[in-house]
C-alpha cells in the first residue's frame, strides 16, 4: 500500500514539476527569444531610440539590493543544505547508510554538514564579491555563525530543558562536548576558509555596468509583491507534500523510512521546480521594469518553508500529536514545534538558494546576449 502511495506521489510531483518547467521553457524559448531577436536586430544608430522592455534595466539590474549581506548568507546556507541533502539521499539510496541503524542517517548528515561548511562560505562570498560588496568581515562572520548558530542554540536550549527536567532524552556531556568541538573546531574554520577563498578570487565580470543614479521604479501594488513572494512557494511545496507526509508519519509511528529511491526522484523534481520558479519570477519582474528582483527571486521559492510549517501544524492536529501534551507535558510540544520550525527554515533556505542561483544565472545571460550601447 505504501509503495502504491509512493508511485501516486511521484506521478503528482512529476506533473507539478513538469508544468512549472514547461512554463519556464515557454518563457525562455518564446518570450525571451523574441526579445533577443528584436534587440539584436537593432542597429547602433537606432539603439538608444528604440530601447524598450527589460533592456532598459541594463544600468540597474545588478544594483546591490538592501540587506545584501543577509541575502548572501541565506544563499550560502541554502547551498550548503542542498549539498547535504543530495549527499545524504544518495548515500542512503546506495545502501551505505541504513535507517535501521539508530542514528546512522543523522550522523552521516552531520558529517556532510560539517564538511560542506566550506561550500557555505564560498558560495556566500562569491556572490558578495561579484557585485563589489565592501563589508567582507561582517559577511564572513555571519556566514559562519548564522544557520549553525541557530541549530546549536536550539539544540543546547532543548538539551538544557531536558536536563533540568531530569529526562533520559538529554544528550550526554561527552557527546555535547564533541558536538561543540565539531562546530567551533571544524565547521566554523572551514566556513571562514571558504569565505577567504571566495573573496580572494577575482570577481566574475558582469555583462553590464551599474549606473550611478538609480532608475525610477513605477510603484506597484504591495499585494502583487506579496503574491510574487508567497504564491510560487505553494507549487514547490506541492512537489514534496506526499513525501513529507510519509516521512512525518514514519517518524511519528516509530517506523523506518526506506523509500529513498522515490525520495531521490522527488528531490530532483524539487530542484527543477525551484530553478524554474527563480527564472520565471525574475523575468516577470524585469518586464515590469523593476530591478528589485534579488530578494524576490529568493523569497518566491523560500516561501515554501512557510507552507511546510503550516502543514506540520495541520499534521500535529490531524495525527493526534496533540496527545503529546497529555503524555509528555509542554516539553514534548516544545520539541515538536522547535524541530519542525527548524525543518521549515532549512527547507526554505534550500529552495530559495536554488531559485536565486537560477535567477542570477538567468539575469547575467539575458544581458550578456543583447547589445547595449
């Protein structure tokens, strides 16, 4: 029965991802291609007079957005999570990690998380350096401490509460000391090393230069901006909905989750959906002559984490998880919502980072393909 549900879930996820990818293909192959044909056919003498559409943004498209350091940290953390998720799923799929072995899957994920800290610092610093960011030390520190700091603080807080209540679920002192050493002794130095390498490497040359005076943007409705930031996340969340339900059910029932083949295919579909969403949203913003696409490209996919959190709340009610409060007190509720919130945050960062990378690549290639006088 579970395998039948998995196949139905895979068909559903494939249909959603295919629809999003097809929409992206239509935008790229039809709309953008026609724009390229029109712009490329303009002679140098007529170039200025006939410039129209998103080509008008050539002097502002790579203007540094507000809170750019924070955006780079988010993208770097999401890139690291993508590497961790892909590596863990592949190792489990190959049978190198067995869920039946208590803690083996979590230990493997922790190992990949520690080793991929270099990727986090490198990704964040390369993006920051590409547009000439100046607060490099701030970026490096935030990149090393942001997500790992949130996870460590949450874990230490919950463990302190468990120890205060004399719970047997509390982590032993030796294991806790080892985790702190891994964080400060391995993860943070690797992250800082990645930031150093990314900042020292020559920045990739952007296809157009940014004007000194920013272009005036026509005011748009706040509801439209909210729609761009929130609605696409629902489509991304729909791709993983059934898999998420099965994983939560396996955790709640105490059973093992073995369907890593289906999970791997779902992850691939998630990647395609996130990449497509980033490019579509970026193009739509540029067509509106709005160069504030940076945060929107990230939030359009990262909002899927909000839907995941809402689903966890629904799951909490529908699966009788509220009985946790009757058996284990408020601490059980605290643990449930703390870890589901952390899961939603990580999922949002992962999806948002993939979406932003696609949007940034899309923007660079769009303006590199047309002649700007």
